[in-house]
């Protein structure tokens, strides 16, 4: 999948909620998702997403790749081996970039002080460690919002017109550690133009209530693995008392 279209799939929900990016981005992001047109405009909008671009730039620079190379975008939102070589020094530079994009200096300083041994430039780590809403200030950093903001895998149990019945494990706080609770069943609206081949038994990634991407088995495994690594690193460094 084209990297711009893949990134738009995960970014459109927060833009529609006016949490991230330019206020006029959603129509062009939607066009990039559902057609083969408008990728230049979508890329320009995505480059102005406050927290997104420092991660894509950092991952791309580490490997000599364009920030919107499909593997770079996949690494940040789903997870792949491009993340494995990332070091504490790399993440310190990334925090500098996030601070320039709006992360308050006081929060950035505390994050530098508590940086874990193996930080990972995955969206789950950003959500759990840097903090959902910490860069823009548009969203309160709560466990509920972390659950909404993380790329969450779920199984499709039923499809009815423009609604999916899904089953997945929610993010919860137990004994001051982020982990996953028992599986729950829930219903979300979805756009058949965005998920053209979804079927009962499919696995999808959800972001802010938007079923963003149908996951192939290797993508599903990668999302699970890098989500686990991200939570391990965040729990190592962060007290959720």
C-alpha cells in the first residue's frame, strides 16, 4: 500500500475530531484512502500533523528512507524491523523534535529523565509514554484516551451494512501497569469504501473508533509484538499512580 494512503488511514479519525493536523485535511485524506488520487495534497496535510512527522522523519532518517516510504509508515503505526535499531540517543533527538512541534518543555524534560532502556518509535509507545494529547494539548492523557488512540487489533464477528461487531482486548491499568483486560465485544461504524474486502473473521486495526486497516496475518503479529514491546518500555519508565 502507498505510504501516504496508509498514513491517511490512521490519521483521518483524529483529524475529523480536530485533535491533530490542519482543519481542512480530512477530505484529501479520505480521497487518498479511497482512490488513487490526491496523494500529494494528503502528504502536505500529513506533514503538518504535530506529533506524527517527528516519528516518520526519525524512522526514515535512521534507514535513509523517505518519511512516507510504506515501510516507515508501517513501522510507526503497525510495527516492523525498522524500529529495532532505534537507540536512547535517537529517541532523545526525537523528543527535541516533538518539543519544537509543541510538546511542553517541562514534559519533555521529565521524559528525558525517565527514558527507558529501549524506547521504541511506535505509536503505542508515544501514546503510553510521551502521552496521548501531550503535544497538541487537545486531548487529556487518560487510560481511556490511550485505549482510543492506540492502534488496536480486533476480530470482525459480524458485518451489518456500515457497522462492524468487533472483539478485542482493551487497554487497562492494573497495579500501576498498563496491560490488557479480558476481551470485549463492541460495535463500530465503518466505511465500506475504506475497507472493501473486510469479512467475518478479518482482523482490523482501530484508531479513535475508526476501523482503519484490515490486517494481514503478518501485520497482525507485528502489531501485537510491537504493542507489547512498547508497553513493556513505557511500564518500565512510567508510574501511573
